[in-house]
């Protein structure tokens, strides 16, 4: 990457703390951090925070096979506009990412994207839960996260084998969609008072926590690395906290919608609030917030799940689960958690940057804003007020639960390996 630019007048916030400084970027790396720096191009960061670029461990880009909902190009643009410099594309595509050829195809599509596109590989062939996928071949392409996301690896023996095999692959982690299918079959929202009141079949919290308990036991047994996708229950947080205190190699992520919304949002039967795992009660929300704040939960992940409007515009029980998240995630957390004092700003930044980068083995991301480091950066105006308008989002889909929501905090610039891919809130490519 050639050329240089300076990000002027921002408040740099990374794992080394906070300081007011200009950031000079040259040839794809941070060249200098200090005062009074200059370059051929300047980006104004007055009133903004300058952080490592955001990292999303859980993005559905839908390509191949479901391009009517999203493509690598449109999803990566949405990610860049949301401050992300790296995303991990989930493998529940058509065909699934269970082979080197499919993984290579998605990686090739991402090479010209305004965001660094990585892929997760399936744990099992076809995501069918019966035989392990060729994890070594996928690992050789740089795949570090393996998951059958969208489906749980239900067979305990197979999950044990996956965790054992992952130990032989440096940096590999098995990420589990923790839901016992036999307990959630036919359910469309959290099982509780609201599901009873609305007459909608429910999905009990125990469907998640029982699988998490089992998988933590298997991780303890095997020494393999486990990552819990989209944690949504208080029991999951308690299990994670205990296991991590014991030294079990387990991490977890939580979504903005599980940190903010409850099952009461389903009261109007609006499919925009249908998601898997489902929105739960305020007790679960409180536990998730506490787990994120104390580091039990490492990362905030979007679970960005676009759907064509015609599929979401159906009765609640027939609409597919999923929500958009890439362009709104950081603003939702700033508005709903940081501003009220629920979460410290530095902890929020960690959960969007170096913590997920460490989980996913994304060595070029989440790095300190320091000389010699890759220039993957996000510049955010924490006070910028805006209202979420679905038609203005970069995604091909419109299924956001935040439509009409007033948020504070907006990405002003995004720098990918030294190139300004978003400037003043507008995509450059």
C-alpha cells in the first residue's frame, strides 16, 4: 500500500490507554503517533476517538447461494461503514464452506472488498453433523474458526473429536451454535411469559445452557479451544465465568441485540425482532451485560443476518430469524450501554477490536495504534446523533430491529491497511 495520510486531532484509544494525538499512516502501516504531524492527505478527527478497526467474528455474507440477501461486496461495504476492518464470514452458505474450494472462492471474492474478509469453516461435512469436514485443508488457507453455525453440533462424540483435532491446528477454535434442537423444535421466540401471552411456541433458555455445559466439559477433557457463539442466557454466563476461572480454554461473544432488547419486543408480532437464539428477558440481558463488563464474554459480534424483504415480510412464525447489525453495532453499544454507564468505553472498544481479533487469530487486526503496526483503524464521533433508516443501509436487506431508533455515535472514517475506505461517513469504494 502506497501513499500517506494523517488522522488529525483525535483521541487515540487502544490497549495502551488514551491520549490526544495525530496518527500518521504511510505505506499501509502506522508511521508515527504524536502532535503536529502532517501528510499529503488529512482526515479530520476532532471530537472523535481513534481506535483499532473493529473485528466481527460472526457475519453472514450469504455468498455463495443466497446473493439476493447479501453478497461479499455489499456486506463488506456495510462492515466498513460500521468501522469494521475485518469480518469472519459464517459457513452456512449454499454450498456451505466445508471445503477448500468453497473457502477459496469466498476469500477471492473478498480480495477487492473494503474490509478484510475471512471465513469460518464448517465443523462437519455439509453442516450435517455426521462427519468432520477437512479442517486441515481449510486451516492451510488461513481458516481459524470452525462452526456449523445455524445448527448445533449435537453429537457429543463428534464434538469431542472436533475439539481434539483442533488442538493439532495452531490457533484453531471450535465455535458452537449452542442450542439443543430437540428442545427448540417448533419454537419461534423465548419461552416464557411473553410467548405464552402471544401464543407463540417458545425456545427455552435451557436449550442453550445445557449444550454450553456439555461443551465446556468436553473442552476441559480435550484441552481444545471452544468459542460460544451469540451467548444469550444468564446460565451461559455463569458457566463461562466458572470455566474460565478454572482455566478451561473457552471464550464467548454476545450481540448488541441480546444486550439491549428483550422478548417484549415481539409483542407486535414484528418479524424484525425474530432472531436465533431469541431475545430473552431482562434478567438474561442483565447477566449478559455483566459478563461483557467483567470480561467473561470477550467480544461483541453482530450475527449480521440479512434476509430478502419478501421473506421477512411474513407472519412471525413463518419468517426466518435474523437481524442486520454491521452498520449499527457500535452505535447501539455506545448509546445503550456506554452512555448510561453500564459499560466503560475502553471495555467496549476492547470487545470490538483486540479481543475478537485474539479469539479469531486475526493477527493484522486489533493491534495497538503505534508505529510499525498495520494501519487498520476506525475513527468514531461518539456524539454524532442519527436515526436508523433501513433504506439508507448498505446491505441488500432491510431487516434491522433498530429502524427509527435514534442513536449517538457514528463512524466517520475507516482505514484498511492504510487506505481510507470510508471518509466522512461515505464509502470510498
